[in-house]
C-alpha cells in the first residue's frame, strides 16, 4: 500500500513517511496499547506482510527492508539505520533502547533481546534486567541468531545459529552457543579494499545498469574522494560510501540495483 493508505496502518501522534514507502497487507504499527509517539519511515522503506510493530518511537532509515511476520515491540525507542535487511519472523525487542546502525543485516528467525525477565523477583529471582543494545554499522547476524543486550562493533558478524551473549568486536566473526570469536579460523567479514578496487567495482556495476531501461544518461556519477557534484547528477562517492540524494527515478533504480552488494548512505552536503 502507498500514499495516504499507509497512514491507515499506523497509529501514532506523529508520522513521517518518505517517498516510496511500502507497507504490505496485515501489518500494523502503533505503541503498546496506545498510539506511538513518533513513527519515521525513510525513503523506499519496505515492510512485509503481517508484521506487528508496537513501540513508542520507531525510526527506520532509507531502503531498509523488514520482511513478513516480523515482531518489533517494546517500551523504549527503536532506531534502525539505512539499508537494513531483516528476514522473516525476526524479533526485535525494545524493553530498553535498541539502536541498529546503517547497512546491517539480521537473517530470518533471528531474535534481538534487550531484557531478561520472567522469574519471580519477590521470591529472589536474580535474572531480571534490561540493558540498551547498540549494533554498529555493517553488522551481520546471518540467521537464526539469538542476541542478548550487547554492543556489536562495526562490521562484526555472527554466523548462522549463534547465541550471542557478549560484546562483538569490530570486524570479528563469531559462531556457536555461546558464540565465540572464530575470526582466526574463518577470517574477518571485511578485507581492506582499495579506492581503485571500489571504483572498478562500481564502474562495472554502472555499466551493467546502463543496459537496463531505467538508465538515463548523465544522471549517475562515481567519485573517489569528494569530487565536486555535477549539477543534475547523483554522485556516488566510494571513499566514504555516500551519495547526494536527489530521489530521481534513475538514482532510486540504481540504489535498488546495487543493494545489498553495495551500500551508500545520504551525505550531508
């Protein structure tokens, strides 16, 4: 559903919808038993069918996808960056604040929890707490992961079926139950790519895109280190992975063409 029809699926005091937002059939967004305070969905956000979202503040960045039957709920604000991908039946819990950075992937059936609670506290149960969870940029929980309230450093990764109970260090890979650092065995998620490699990669993808009907000449450019933007052109800078968002049809089509293999976020300039 698009346009004003989307607002029928959102119960909130403040609603900010970007361009091209899609909310599929059966999905509803509100607070817990009351209107949400604020719901912000960036440009070209996609939320699949039959998702249940119950949180006081929800902010989701551009091009993020939340697939069918996801459960997103809690009593604290929840913020998700650009270019996220959340597989079907994902659970995101916001008993405490949940913050997820740009370019993160959470595979199907994964669960991110900010609390532990059930035992009788009056009787002395010691396991009752809530703690904010912070997920950095380019973090990937491959699938069927269960994650407690940790801090995940940028570019860290948890392999399929991991149970993550401790913080994840930057660009380290974890696996198992409980998850342990296996980077020395499998290598890090990211290697160092040179600027020349990035330019070559994006140039190749652009040539592929030019063969498609969505291409319009002169609307897409590639930069390597903050070149001056050409009027009428969306410039993709591989040095800092940003682009000057204009939301032209060609730009949107190119972004979709690139994702998830190459990810760019809007620049401030």
